[in-house]
């Protein structure tokens, strides 16, 4: 797929894609979402995992992502709410 093809399919300007590829700019989450959809990927598939994660944390992260991919959108919204509640409870 060319940059022009990706630009057409994602709605992201081809010049902006070139700047991202050359490391001249960083894409927003919104742009990453558009690009991942155009490529038929999940956004987590195009986000690099940070290298400072411990091996066990990276393993758990990948397992969670694999499980999340099995859910439909309505269930993902429910899980998101549950996670937010857990985080709020943890802060209390």
C-alpha cells in the first residue's frame, strides 16, 4: 500500500503521513485510530510497547489485548467502565 492509498483510505493528508514516516511529527491518537482502521488493524497493533516494561508486564499486557480483541463493541464499553471504576476505587 502506498502513502497515497493509505491517505485515501484513512482520510489523513499524504504530506502529513510523510512527515510521520520521516519522524518530523508525531501523530495524534485520532490519526493513529484512522490509520489502524484503514490498515485493518487494532490501534494497539501500531503502537510500540515501551521498552521499560518488565517482561512479565509485557506478557500480561499482550494477553489482555488478545482477550479484548474477542469482545464486541458494547462489551468493550462495559469493560471500559469497569476499569474506570477500578481505577477510581484504587485512588480512594
